[in-house]
C-alpha cells in the first residue's frame, strides 16, 4: 500500500474488512498527517494570521488527533488479539 493509497483512504480489504495491520498503518499515517497540520497551525500563533478562526481550527485539529489516536489504539489492540489468537492456534 502506498502513501497515496493511505492518504486517499483506500484500503486492502479481506472478506470486506480491512487488514488489521493495514488499518494500524493507515491510522498512524493519518495521525502523522494531522500532527503536521497541527504543528503548522501552532507556528501561525502570534502572527498577523492569528485569528479566532485559526484557534478554532487548532482546537478541532487537536480533537481530531485525539480521536485518531483512540481509533488507532483500538485497531492495534484488535490486531494484537488476532495475532495472539493465530499464535495460540
């Protein structure tokens, strides 16, 4: 899977479900992209471009990052459980 696939949201599907490893990789990529956006917005604070709209966008981006981390953590836990289940069998 390429970065373009990850960025566009394309997924490798197995029986209609995303491969757990690919889901985690996609989540990490999305987190990285959102953190880069957040960093760019933070660097704008204190400049003439610092507006209430910018601060609202910062807030929404921070919340989005938190949700991405939570979702990716859940996907990682699922992948780990599947991996453990396969090892046991």
